[in-house]
């Protein structure tokens, strides 16, 4: 049986009289922005006098974080892309380092975005600032030696998956398994996209999710457009829907690849991705956190991913796990197909998508497997648990071992 996250400790009875503190929260991607916002909201429920600054996006700003760097300035992926953007990223890192020097927060919470945030963690430790790292880098998948660097740079870890807790405890790093916030956040959307689009039950709807980073958009959107053209040739009644991730505009899609002549609906709004996931018969989706969101909505999917050749050549030699899609990593098996690099091509994706659509019994069997993912992710309440962990590090400098 999958272990449940521990219950969060009761609210600190002395919190109302605690001296005001300042916490810096740093997220480098859209998914981290939402995690950071949930953490801030939960901390403010317990200690409303605490102030926040850092780097993040619209979700963290709405939660009241004074953001010095926006996530749109940080969204790069892959070794080659990082090398190309290194001077700019170094400048942003120096900006955050100077902020730590001047703001002197009592706590730094780093949300994923590993390489950038670990450098910031090391600087914070030199300044005597306590550090909580939220969301473990995939040290169990590749570059396991990073765990020694993590031990030198952080005071404690807050992790999303139960198997990660044992790994950090083995290396003497204070750690708390808090559960996965997606369990609370992913619910069937109120708006029925199929009804709004006036689609009958026999009209296939394919969700196209190229990813939220600009580099992912450049590599995946032309691929998905070409795949959609192939699918439309085979099934003229087919329709397509694209949720616009934060920071992605219709003009950016058009500049990357034109979809003229394709029956594509662009869906906007805070629930756009979930609306497309819930309404689609099948998703063609970029690997990332979105695959877990789709699994929680029981949305059948084919996971795609392309990166620069140099990046892939390096990463393929370092990866220690058989899967890259989070939904498959959580399941410990290939529940959904993964098509990477050259295998992610329009002809192959078109053929595979048609095979799934032509066999509704396979789609239903996949939905059954996806229901099991929610059970593996445990109960909700992750925001409250990570907030409790953050306040524990703020107050004591570490996390107590579980009783």
C-alpha cells in the first residue's frame, strides 16, 4: 500500500505573536509558480503577517509575492539551450543573489528549477539564510551525485513522492513527504468544452499540448500541426483544441507554424488545459507535469518530447530510469505511450492516434489504468503540509524526524 503523507501539525498557537518574518520564494517555471502560490496561501492562513518576495509568475503575484523575476524570463530546457542562454540566466541569478543580500529573509523556499535554484541555495547558505527545497530533482533518475550538492546547500527537502523520502533520509538530509498538490487542484472543469464547441458524441476531439516553454513550443508545435493535418486527411470530421499556456499567445503559435485550414480551437483561461484534457478523446501532449494532470482527469494520451540533438545525446547517457513521462514514472510502468526524438514524427503519431481512436476498448482500458494513478499520488492537503514544513524550518532551522 502506498504510504499516505503525514498529517500536518496543528497551527502554532504562538503564531499570532511571532515577530514578522520575510520569506523569499523562487520558482522558475509555470508549474512551480502554481506550487509556490499554493504554499504562500497556506502560510498566510497560519501567519498572515509574513511578507513574501522572489521570482515567479502570475499565480505567485496574485498570492501577494513581490516578484523581481518573472518565470517567462527563465523558461529554457536542455543542455544546449541553457548554454546559449547562460549569460542571461547568470544575470538573473545575480539579481536574485543581490536581493538575498539586501532583503536578508529568514527563509528561502526554492521550488524546483534545480540548477538555478541550487546555485541560489548555496549563496543563501553563505549568508546564513535557511533554505527549504520544494520538489526533488529527479536524482533517482539521473545524476544521483547531485544529492551531495543538495546536502551542502539546503537545510531541508519537501518532496512530492513517497519513494523520494527514503532516498534523502538515507543520505542524512532532513526531508518531509508532503504529497502532490495536483491531487487537490485537478478537478473536472465546470465548463463543458465539447458542448460549447457543439460537438456530437461521434466527433473526435484531439487535444494538442505542445508545452509551456518557448523552446518546447518551437520544437513541438510544428510537429503537432503536421500530425493534425495527417489526422484530418484520414478523418475529415476530426476537431482539435489547444490550451494556451501562460505566456503563450496565438501570435507565437502562428510565428512557429501556421495551422491555416485546420479546425483548431484555441482555449484560453486559467482552466484551459483541464478543459481540453477533460473534453478530448485523445491528447498529444508534451512530457511534463501536464501528464500527471491529464492522468488525474483520466484523459488518454500519447506523450511526446523533442530536444536539441546535443542535449539528447548527453541526457540519454545519464538517464537511469526506463520512462520520462511522470505518469509512467509514478506507475512504474509504461501506462501511456512515450514517443521521443525521431519517434515523435507526424506519420508515426498519426498512425498511432488513429489506432487508439479506432479501438475504444483500448481507450477505456487506459482510463481504468489512469484512475489508479490518483491512488498512487495519495491524499490531498499538500499545500498545508509544505507550509507547515516551511514554518518548521523557519522556526527551528530543520525538520524533525517522523515519530
